[in-house]
C-alpha cells in the first residue's frame, strides 16, 4: 500500500430538521442529480449515510465549485429521520458530525424538532447552515430545475420573490430569537460567526448547487485540520443503531470517523454493562441500486476507511447501545482499548441522586441531552438508562418518597406491556415523547397539578 499514512478524510455532514421538512428528499435529489450527470456510480450508499465525492459535488454545483480549489475528498451526508434524534450523533468530545444542514420548510417555519436540533447544535458547537426548503411551493413559483438560486430568483415575478423573502426573513428572525446571527448565505462573510440561509427545493433541485458549494467551502475553510487523520490506523466510531438482521443476528450500524475497520478485526463496543469485546464477522454495505433485487440486501466488504457508515455483524452485540463508542483493537492490548471505551462511556454517564425521577432514552446522546435539560429544570434523577421502559424501571420509580418523583420520563422509547401494567398498579406515571422539552413540559404540568 503506497497511500500517504496521513490524509484528509471526508467531513461528516448531519442533515437534520423537523419531520417532513425534506431531509431525505434533499439527499435523494443529490443522488438523482448525480445519476443525471452520469456520476451515479461515484456516489456510494452507506449504512445511514451517502458519500458524495468532490468531482460529483462539482458536477452538480457547476461553476460554483471548482474541484481545484479543494483538497477534501467530498462530503459524507448522514440522514437523521425525524423520529430518530440527532443526539445519537455524538462522539468523543462532542458532536460526531463535523458540520450540519438544518432543513426548515419555508412554509412551515420553525417547529419543535427544529428548535430541538438547534439546541443540540448550539450545545455541541457544531457549525451549520440552514436549508430553507420547498421554495417551489411559493404560489406562482416558476421552476428552473437544478439551477443555482440567483438564476432562478431572476426568473420569478416580484410578487413571488417578495413572498419568498418574507418567509426567509421569518426564518432569519427565528434564528436570531435562538441566539444565532443569520443571513441569506450570499451576504455572510464569516460562516463561523453567522449562520447562512440557503433557499432550496429538494423537488426541483433549485439552490442545491449553492447548498453543496457552501458546505464544501465551509468544510475546506474551517475544518481542514480536523480532517487530518491516520487513514490506516485502527478505526474509531460511534454506534448509530443496534439492529436485528436476518442471517446475521444483532448488528450495529456505525459511523466510522477515524482510521479503518477490517472484516478480521477485533473490536470493543460500549454496552449496557461492560464494554463488549468481539470479533467482526462481516462488514456490510447496502448493495448498489442496480443489484437491489438480489437475495441479500447487503454486500460484504473487507475494509472501510473513515469517514463511512457501515453495518458490523459480530457475536455478543445484544448489549450494545446506540450512541456508544466503537474501537478497533488491531495490534494493541485489548485491555488498553477497553479502558479507552470505558473512559468514553464514563464521560457520558449521567450523575444520579439518592432520590429523583427515572429517565429512559433511546441513545446515550439523547440520555445525556435529557439529563442536561432536567438539570436546567432542577429535576433530580435517580436512575438514567438507555432502553425501553421496563418493569424494573417502574419498581424503582414506585419507591420514590416524593409523589412528584414517582414518574418515568422517556424520550423516544416504548413502554413494554408488563411495565405499563405494573405502572398502573404501582401508581407510577410515565411520560414519553419524541421531543425532549415536551416530555419535560408535560412533567412540569404534572408537578403543578400535584402542588395545586
Ligand atoms: P422524516 O424523515 O420523516 O423526518 O422526513 P424528511 O425530513 O426526510 O422529509 P421527506 O424528505 O420525507 O419529505 C417529506 C415530504 O415533503 C415528501 O412528501 C416530499 O415529497 C416533500 N418535499 C420534500 N422536499 C420538497 C420540496 O422541496 N418541494 C416540495 N414541493 N415538496 C417537498
Ligand atoms: Mg427522512
């Protein structure tokens, strides 16, 4: 292998926003444009992510991106479904994503999950831009497929542009209310200080060239140093999801942000109890679109390098947690790597008190976010765990001395049947929601009710 041991990895771009605001459509559009440009083969579909190499970015963005101006290899987009919190995307030291696109529907404006995403971006200090999506739905819009925004602006009537501007300024105002100084992206000089708003349509592709150009420019300008990794080193990543997969048992979908993972590696994965030490059985990628009808949805690969999304099949992953660290052992002591994983897990651990509420969340990152929010609301926590609400959670909650603490607060989790039954018997109240501050609001109302 003659590759330079140190080189630049692909920046990881999280695409987030409220349900139905167009995150997936935006990525579909980028993939679709690549197909039209004859570059379909160049885009690789990863587990939970889409890798778009620089030359494809450039062919979609046209004059806006000259590949000679960049040395980053492209962009790796992670789609975060509305029901799945962006908080999973954590890594050692904060955010897994290097940069983010917050998608906001121009008609719908700011919604609960938009606010939640902003809050997380703020806390993790992730640089981001706003894609003001669905501009084609402005009444009277004259669509110009796949064109940069200034070209399509020029072909709209004054009435149409002033309507769009009104919606855009509303979004800029909302950002300002949340403490972000924002402006239309072409007016932004310093993207570290100001948030750029890019008007786009995931349907017609208008503004997509601008969006890619801004993301590429932002990464190159402000993130280049962070992209310098030892590309051949032992892999480091984060678990996005723990999933049963037919023929493979329990698997973990991970995002690798450093080094490589190979099909014969031993790995250490953060678990509910001790770190899990296991041998990779298979590394799985989705099959290319053309082969989707073959028997298995997956293709086995021997090795992948950061940044990448990959499904890892290995024994003993039943206890693995979404949001937990994954590390490749390779030529090192297993104990050393176990200690590293343990240290990362300890970083995330929530401080608990003798008395307090029970908290459950779908991932380590969301558990951390819940704990932060509860701390702000001055609500003590007695037990905090990743996973669905189970009977033992009810037992713990039922022993609280204070009736205000005989509760379980769940974020993005289900309540197991026997737990629901048990809660009724034991007079434990369970609050669950897919938006953190809504769980907390509901709980605060409950407390007011008791105190009244
Ligand atoms: P979740 O994954 O459920 O959070 O939603 P999402 O943000 O991925 O939204 P998705 O891409 O699934 O789009 C939701 C709906 O909006 C779909 O019906 C899309 O066709 C539509 N849509 C998305 N972008 C645009 C757009 O730019 N213009 C128009 N007219 N419709 C759009
Ligand atoms: Mg989606």
